[in-house]
C-alpha cells in the first residue's frame, strides 16, 4: 500500500516556519498571510496526526516529533530546488557568463576573446561589466574578473596578473613644442586622471619619482573609466598614468609610448573569482585554463 504524501503547501509552511521559528516571517517569505500559514500547518498536523509546534505566549518551538521530521523535509525541498535548477539551466550549459570591469573588458579581455571562441566554438561567452562583487546564484554569473588582493571570503580566487604603474602618452608628445625628456617636464603637460579606484595613481608615482605631489594637482582632465583615460592619451590630449594590463597592447602597436623608465608596482592584481566548494562545469574549467594561460603569456 502506497502512503499518501501530505500537502505540499503544508510542508512548505512547516519548513519555512521551522527555519525562521516564526509564522510571521514564514508568511512574508511565502507571500501569504500569517493566518494562511497557521491554517496550513494546522491541516498538516491533522493529516499527520502529529503536533509539530508548541505555541507559548509569543514563542514558538518544535515538538520532538517535528525536530525529527524536519531534516527529511528540508532535504526533500533542497533536492527539488537543485533538480529544478538543473532543469532550467540545462539549455545554458553552453552559455558562460563572465562579469568584469568595463575598462579591463575593453582594453584587455575583448581583444583576446576571439582566441577562446576559436578554441571552444561550442561555448557562448557573455560579458557583463560591473565594478561590484556579484551574487553568483542571484545574478546568474559563472565567474568574475576582479581587482584586489585575492581575499574574498567564501569564494575561489585564481591569480591572473599584476600591474605596474607608469606614465604613457602619444608618440607625438615626445616631439612637440614641450617634449617630455624627464619627469620634471610633466609640469608643462596636461595630466589625465581616472577617478574612483585609480585616483591615487599619479600621487604614488610622483612620490616614487622623487617629485612633489603638487604636480598631480595641477589642472588636468579626469575620466570615470580608465580605458577612456587611455584613449585620451592615445589622442594626444595629455599624459595618463597607465597600468600594464590596460596599455600593453597599445604600446606594442605604437599607439602609446612610455616616456620614463620609472615604474611602480601596484599593491594588488587581477583574479578570476568563482563559487567555492563545487566542481567547475566544463565551460568554466575551459575558460579558467585559457584565461590563466593568456594572462601569463603562454597562449
């Protein structure tokens, strides 16, 4: 004889109320009234012939029978959630969503991405840009490229590359009316700045070069994204503080030059960040391997 399963709504109400130890919070989570939660649990108790909660004044506690029943109910709901997630994501097994900084995407990742697509034509790469950390499950992102020191609790962080800081400019500025021959010549040029995370780069480099910080405060132009700052330098508007990952290709192709030999190591680097404690799906494993080789100059 097959046992009849109790009401699914009753089980959902029981699991939520037991997790929150509150009918009110369970009602809010399930988007129903507190009265509805109370009625669903009462019907479930009648179906099972077992009392599940002890209500005393404003406190709520589980009966011994409910404490024994709860782990199995919770595991069943977790299995349902996982099965549903696998079902809905099945068609997305070939879609790889990567979050990264807009400037890194424009100046470093996108020029190299064709090589990955050629090597893995079955993977559909989708790039989303954001400076914020992502919630991988909520935002449906597989991995993120972030700048920092590699310390993000609960996440896996694979080191990709570090940057050096140094001024860059258009080749035309070297031969202009006020050529750049030594760092002191920066007083005669427009300095290009990037706000937010890179706002201190000029001050740090000038200190390392033994120059006064007030040079960084002379009138200049400030942009909110570093790749726009770099483009302004390419266009000859002024001198920008470059970072290796953003200017390497432009230097190689002659669009930018490095007027001085003084470089400053950055105190952080770029990492591929992903959920911790679960095996990589094949699409992410392939991207991780390719990205590491590309960043380390072996692909």
